């Protein structure tokens, strides 16, 4: 178990910590992450923590299989990147921090959604396609941003994803995964799952259209 720099961190944000653990299980059970892929974070709403450290985020740890992560494993990090415990945060910390610095996100879910990735590479995630389906029209609420290939954990990736999420609620990272922002971790998860559901429909539709045209 990690040791916090401040004992109050152990008891802070318990509801959202529990939500993150349930979300990780949900992502894994639906095939949207593998044991060591993906990450989730949220902004602390604890008044005492805010007063002492300013904005603090909680993020999944590096190296721990996601299905084994517990509430006490989530790592607290200040918005300036100071880790407030002896644990190591996800390698995607730079991306999460820059998104929180540059956007209105309160939570981020990063998954490796297979159909969303395939639909993006096939050019199927157009604004028109999103608007045709009510769930994506209302739950995503903005065009899906497409981000080119950049090395995971890199500053380049962080810069491009944060730029994309200034105007969009969801970004697809070509060859990598999906990042969704939300007012809560559950809203961010909802956006990841809704996009994956639509992407599956679009890919299957594309396949049948190809068969019919032969």
C-alpha cells in the first residue's frame, strides 16, 4: 500500500475512488482495456486538499494490472505534477495533467476501444454519422477529434490530445486508444462506451455494404 505525504489523502474523494475501481472492471469486462492498458483519473473535490495543495488529480498507478487496482492504489498528483505519495502514477500522467490544465475536464477515461480505433482508421466517425444516432448525438455532444500517432506517454501526445479536448468531449488516438472527458468519471465512461457501440454499428454496416457491392 502506498504511503501518502498527507494522511488526509487516505480519506479524500472516496466516492470517486470507488467509481474508478468499478469503471476499471467495466472497461476490462467489456474488452475496452487489457490488464495493463488504459488509465482513469479525476479532479479532487475535497475542500481541505484543495486549500492545501490547489488542484489535485487522482490517477491509476503504473504497472498494476487494472483488474487488481484498489481504491488505496490511486495516486494523488498536484496539477503541477508533484506526486503526493511514494507510488508511481500512470505513464500517461503528462497527458492527463495537460488536459486538466487546458480544458474543463473533471474526469478522464482512456480506453483501448477496438471498434472505435477501427472506425477512425476507416474514416467512419464523421459528424454526420454521430448525429444519426441519438445516443452519440446527445451523450458525446460534439464532433469526435482524431489525433495522429504519437508515442504513448510523450509530451507530443499530451499536447495534441489536450488540444483536441478543448473543443471535443472525445478523442480517438490513431493506433492507440480513446480518451473521453466528463464532469464525472461515469460520464467519461459513458462517452467511451457510447462511441464504441456506434463504431461497432458503423464497421459492421461498412462490411455489409462492401459485401452487397460485390
